C-alpha cells in the first residue's frame, strides 16, 4: 500500500508541474484558451481526485 501512496504523490507532483506551466501559457496565448480549455479542466479534475486519493491512502498507510 505504501508503493501506491508514493506513486499517487509522485503523480500529483508531476501533474502539478504540468499545470503550473500549461495554465499560464494557455491563458496568455491568443486563442489557446479555447483550444485547451477542456484539457485544463480535465487536468484540474484529475488533480482534485489525486488529492482525495492521497488523503484516503494516507489514512490507510498511517
């Protein structure tokens, strides 16, 4: 179970770095927001699910 927890935390960190770069680029580029809006919302939803998953796994591991 510890490996699943560590994998979820690693996925959260990687996704956070991707979103930190992608969101400002999408908002600053003309016309890019309309094209990448769905992808950014999906990434944000995945980020939220990872937070919940890490909370559940932390209560199991600890």
